[in-house]
C-alpha cells in the first residue's frame, strides 16, 4: 500500500484522507507546507496534488521525478486542465472523482487510455450548411456545439466559411490569427497534432460545457489557404481530437472546377464542399419565410447531389408574420410539396434570445437557457445528433471532465408565441 502526500486545499483534505485510508494507504507529510520540499522527508510514494498553480508547479514535478514518486493531479476546472498540460502532468482525475479513478492512476494504470485503446477515437463531423441570405448557419453551429458539450462530449466548432467567417465575433473571441487556417497550414505540412490543435484552438468557456473553436478567416481574401485537401486533413485530425466537430460552412455549393478551366487554380468553395462530403451528418438550415424557403429549396437539390447522407433539415426563424397563421404547418407543407422533405426541425423566431446571445458573446444555451429557440435546438441535438443513450448517460470525456446529463425539465412543450405543434419530431 502507498504512502501518499496530499497537496490539496484544506477543504478537500478530509474526503481524500478518509478515502485513501479506506483503501489501505497511509497519509504522510504535513498539510499546508511546501509540497515539493516534503517529498523526500515524508518518504512518500505518491503525491496527490490539486492542479492549480498554488499547489502544482515544475518544482514539485522535478522533485517527484528525482525521488521516483508518482504524481496524480486533481482538476476542478478547464483552467486546471490547461495548467496541468502546461507543466506536463498527464496523470489526471477530476477533483470530485470517485477514489477508484485516483487508485487506478496510483497503481500506474490509466483507465482513460485503456478505454481509448479499446475503442479508438473516431469523432463525428457535423456540417451546418444553408443557402445564401444568412439563414442562421453560424447561429445554429454554435448553439448545436453548446448543446453537445453540455451533454458531456468534447466538441470543437470549425469555421470554414470562406465568404464571411463569423464564429469568432459571435462568441467575442479574438480572431486575429484564424485557427482553422493555421490548422490547415500544419495539416498541409503533415504536422497537425492534437497538441497543435489545442495550441491553435480558442476555448469558449462555460459552466454548462466548454468547447474548442477553430476560428475562421477574418479577411475573406485568405480563402486560398483553405484548400480541399487541407480541409479534409484538418477534419481527420479533429476526429482524433474531439468527440464532435461542428463545422460552420459557407453557402455556395458551386463546383468551381466547372467554372475555371485551370485545374490547379485554388477553389473558393472547396472548403465547404469538402466539409460537406467529409461530414457524417449534414444539418441544412433555411430561413422560414417565402424568400428563404425558395432559396433553400433551390439549393437543397444541389446539396443532396453533393453529399452521401440524408441531411437533417432545420427551418429557422419560424413566425406567422412571414408566412401567415399556423407557420409550422405551412412551412412543413411547402417543404413536403416542393422538396420532398418530411421531417423538418422547426426553430422559432426568437429575437430577444439571439440578440442577448450575440450581445454578450455567449452561446444561446448560456444566454437564454429557457428560450423557445434554445429548447428546439436542444431537442434537435438530443433526437437527431446524439446517440440516444449517450445523451442521457453520464460519461467521461478523455479530459476527465464530468458530464452533465440533459435536464429535460427545462424543455417546455411548445415552440412559443404562436402555439404551434411540438416542433422537433
Ligand atoms: N431563430 C432566430 N430568431 C431570431 N434571430 C435569429 C434566429 N436565428 C438566427 N438569428 C439571427 O440572424 C442573424 C444571422 O445569423 P447567422 O447565424 O450569422 O447567419 P449565417 O451564418 O447563415 O450567415 C444573427 O444576427 C442571428 O442572431
Ligand atoms: Mg455565418
């Protein structure tokens, strides 16, 4: 049995001490003292340390290495996880994990790695597309990512819109150095690793579920950096990095090969077309008004020709003001009649919620949890994107973050002011 030195805040000591003794270990050393200086005098075999800068530093790791002592870090937040990664500590458990997880790390097993080895990671790619006219691709992509993250999965939003990348401004993130273009550059050189993705990626932090963002090109003139091959290679790397990559695409599906006779000329729509072809699932968004519907139906024909899967159609901004009374039924009928689309997901027009989100640079989930649009998108994610059991079962991500099960109580029955039917089928 091990002699364990605890280097954790005083509030966390009693539980850990109780648990370690229950498992036959002995606590050694004194609390509140410099842990690095106690490693040798205490004769410990293991240090269990809170992964905050106050407790975990390079001195502690150097002293443990010198003494041949194993170190297990306890992470309580994303900042802790980043700090641990920064100092190079990989043996990590969540601060509120069961002792058995810490026990496995003490024993030199890595339960997470074993699990990963049994089932090699193959994250899913979800592409969000919509025709010209801002139907809400970016809005939907961010809202979907936030819902998936809240269900306990690791998520990245990738902005591949070569006309008007806008994920960064929508989340109030700096977009001086476009993350997706940087990833493409490294992918082109065969050097895009998980560590590089985490260096390049921005982090949207939220108590409901944080996610990564690979920001888009701020200047549209940079589109040649997003070539088809590079986008495909970057998405492949993303699959190994996170559980879900949500791609915000451009609108145009024109295959520039047919327009330009120069075979080697770069192609502006290659990023969108590649992302759509690579995606496991495509979410096709249209705006639920006469102009938006007709644009959607015309472009939808090209979309289904391009991709191998059946897209999930989302009609956004459902409101009676634009299509008359009973907008859900009207829109459903138009889609069935003119597009052969049977089961659209309808998201209501919800200006206060989206304005609140964009004003505060937060996801819809964080800005307006109970808004009708958020509820509709939450149900879209649960019923169409996540595997049904995984949406409810608490699971652990590779980073050890504790997942939150969906709180179904927050989901009301209707779509809001127009009192339409239950809009997500
Ligand atoms: N359901 C909705 N209700 C009200 N406003 C919406 C809705 N969906 C999107 N918006 C707003 O429409 C604008 C354009 O959306 P955006 O996602 O940027 O479009 P796209 O990416 O397709 O160009 C944004 O200001 C967004 O807040
Ligand atoms: Mg957009």
